[in-house]
């Protein structure tokens, strides 16, 4: 809704705005005559919904199936036992390959696509191990260009080593 000045035709969106205009520009006049102008209502049109093609659904199902199969293969090889990484120790590439199996894909910080752990390994890393009160360890391996982090500790009836996160320094 807009308010219009009778004398000069100035439009205001609020009644107070029109009153201020009248006070500043038309001091001699007495109380303003308010004319309300209705705005035409906007029409809301519904966009037709896009239907997903069957081929796209089939492709998505195929990709999900492949990811699940890869996860199952890696899960069998990924041993849930203490890694033995100590604070300030130097960890070699061969030791990391024993901890994380071949073909393991994990999240790289800053990228949306999963990356293969073994492709981003450096020759050696320096370990930083933080231990919490409940016995869990947060392990961070710092190399020249990459960083690998994971957590490990007692979980229910066994030991748990989480998937690693890769990152650039």
C-alpha cells in the first residue's frame, strides 16, 4: 500500500513517511489528506515440477551400488585394532599402508569427492597424539604437504579406528 501527497504527488510507503514529508515540505498546510493507493497483488505461478528421467535414477543406483561394494571390500580389510602410533614419533608410509587398506577412499578437507588414501601419502609424517579422559586417542600425522587425522579407542565390545580425514597443510 502506498500513500500519496495531494499537493505534489510524492508517494510514500508508510503513513508516517507521508506525515514527515508534509511537515518538511508543506509547513504552511494543516493536517495532510491521506489517499491510500492499493498495490496490485502479485500472481504466484507454480512452476511445473521436473521429472527425473529413469536413466538418471538408474545411473544413481549404479553409483550407490558401486560405493557400497567398495565399502564392504575395505571394511573386511580394515582391521579394528590399536595402531600403535605414539606421540612425536616418525611414521613411515609403509606403516600407514598397514593401518589403512588399499582402495580406502576417504574425505579430503576442502573437496567434495572422496579421495584414495594411498595416493596422497608422503614418505614420512610426524605424529601428534592427543588422549582424552575416556581413553580415546586423536591421532594427527603432519607431513610436508598433507595431514592425516583419525580417532581410535575402546568402543562397546571391541576397538574402533575411524576413517581418516586428509587435508592440505
